[in-house]
C-alpha cells in the first residue's frame, strides 16, 4: 500500500517524465524539418569526436582556468545524477538512502565525492555570475544577449546554486538526525562538507530537523525535475545536444566549402556541351531562404548553441564593428525554428506565415559582412558551423533573388560570357604567352 507522499511523488515524477518526453520529441521534430543529409560515415572518427569535444571538452581548454571551472559544473551535473537516481527510487518505494545497505562504506565515499562536486559547482557558478554581471566580459554584454538570453543564463546559474545548497542542507540535517538517533535515519558516517554544517543544526528538535530535511529533499528533487523541463526552452539544451552534435559534425577539412552540384554541372556542360544529359530536371531552388531549405544538421547546430559568444569574439567582421555576429546567426535560426514549431503545433502542419529566415531574421548586411574565414567554426566548443548557414543564405540571396553588390555584376557577366572573371575572350586568353616569348627574344 503506497503512502500519500509516495503517490504524490510518483504522480509528479510521471508528469515530469511525460512533459520532458513531449518537449524533446517536438525538438526532434523541429530539427528534422531540415533537409536530409547523410552524416553516418566513419563512425570511429565520430565517436572519437564525441569523446574529445563533448565529453572531454577539448576546445574549452584553450583557456585552461575557464575550462576547469566549466568542467566542474559539467561533471557535477552529470555525476550527481547518480544521487538523483537514489532519490527517485526512494520516493517511489518509500525508502530512505536505498543504496546505503548495498554499498556500505563505499556509500559514504560516494556521497563525499558528490558533496565535493556540489561545493565546486556553487563556487564556479558564483564566479560565472560575477563574470557576466560584475566584470561584464565583452562577449557577455553584447546586444545579441539583450532580454531573455541574458536572463536565461543567470537563471540557470542561480538555479544550480540553489539545487546544490539544498543537497548539502539535506545531508547536514540527515546527519544531525542520525546523531540524535532518529528512527529511519541510518548511520552513514560523517560527510566531508555537510558534516561541517551538522553541528549548526544539533540544537534543533527532532521534528524541526525532519521538516528541514524533508523540505530540502522535496525541493531538491522537484527542482531537478523543473530544471529538466526548463531545458527545452533554454540555451542550456546544449547539455544534452552537444553529444549528438559532436558525433554528427562534418569531417571535411576545416574551411572546405561544398560546391552546389547543379551549378557545377551547368559550368561543365557550358564548357563541354556534349556531356549534357537529355531531360535533366533543373534544381527547384538554390541555397536556403528559410529553415526548411537548410540541412537537419544546421538546425541541430542551432539548438546546440551555448550562446557563449566565442564565435563572435573571434569573428573579424564583428570585431571591426560590422553587423555580423555568428552567435546571432545561430540564435536567429533557433528562434525561427521554434516559431515554425509553434505554427505546426497550432495548425497540424506548417502554414505559411509570410516570414523567412532570410530578411525577417537575418539581414543582407549581416551576410555580406562575412569573410568566410572559418574562425567561428574553429572556435566553437561543440562543433557548430555558423558559416554553413551563412553560405546557404548568401547563395539564395544571389542566385534566387539576384541580390548582389553592384561590383559583382561585372564579374558574373564575364564568367557567363568569357568563362572567367576577366574581360578577355577565351580566344585571347593565351595571348600573354606570345608577349612573353617576344620579351624573351629581346
């Protein structure tokens, strides 16, 4: 027979799991609104990327101090979930510290390790809050983050401090109850950090301690469930998506640009008409105007963006005051993707809303400022490629809308008429060799 607290816990756990599954399936659906792309080749290299970039955070270690601090938060989030498993099982079964009889002395060592991580997470979150709000590093005060993005980052850091503090308070009052010989509170031995707090609770009555311990237990686990369901609405979804994004990263050499096969064929057939097949259908469109024209990997990139700003800090166009910000490119893509998802939720399928990623979210000026130097791709710690989205949007801008800088039109005409960017007839292209021969004779 389940007790009332058990029933409440089971109901809340079931609801949290259902809501999280629903939101994650919507994220997955939104990602696959993009075009198909096969990125399954070379699995050994992909697994190695996942281990180095997502699990090991290799690129973060360009700045070792920040990397270590970030790793503490990351490790704390991942590893302390073992402790969450015990809390969930305790809540469902109505037990208390279920793993203690199974692990014996190893249990205390494990909880001490968790507490070490918890204290590390609290200290690092305080430092990161100071970096964002007091020191105000340049990439954190950019106008890209005005409004919700800046608030979102602060909320997450504050939430992690609260959750870790509740964990330590729960252990400290638990230990105080053990020392008073309270029923159901088995002796675990001293915990390294909460044991230091336990004496401060020793003067409280058993009933008061139980209220504090139970309140901390409930708030801690309900807070984790709430945090879990907040992730799909937050840039912190990268905690989960960094892993598939690193695995499915393109394995081409850095900076390699994919040719558009249809355009390449047109050039080839223009120079060698005999190779042109009969009845070949022309492409439906060139480049990308909206999210539906991008690859699913581009959309996974958008959801995986951490908004850390390292891409924009490395972008020469951004640093010289131009409008382009690779971080904003990714945020705009995600915003458009989420808007399309809401449209589908309301209408059952996407209904034209008169908007496109190009023009309504990302401007021509931003796209033209890009030098295609690949610095943003190189800097991203989770293998995001803003450049690929920029190139696809520029292709649409030029090839679909005929929207190019005036200076380029002469070059386009020369390529079309002379097969080269210069104003020379193909028949005159080798004239310089004759001039060179004459000069040699002289």
